[in-house]
C-alpha cells in the first residue's frame, strides 16, 4: 500500500527506527509510492450524510397563553 502523505512517510520512518515495523514493510510501502510528490497532510474523507427517516408527528399539546388565568372548578 503506498504512502498517502509526507506525514505518513515520516511516521513510518519513525516506527522503523524504533523497531516497531520491519525494514521490509517500510521498503515495500516506499517502493509502491515511487517518486510521487505527496501532500504534507491528507484531510480525512467526509462522512456520508445519513438518510433521515420520515419525521415523526408530534402530538399537539393544548397551548397555554401567558397571562391567561386557569379556571378552577
């Protein structure tokens, strides 16, 4: 799998130095990337908008006006 950004390439180089990935893995990724000019960072893909279900009907409540007096029985 090729690198997608310079930042990712640097991160893999750091992991290689720390011994967390093998030199073969780093070399494979580097070979697949080739001499491409990579962007510094890649923005994450936007999430697809969720389809909303039809709106549920709200029950109507009797409105109470401000200042209106309630009747007592």
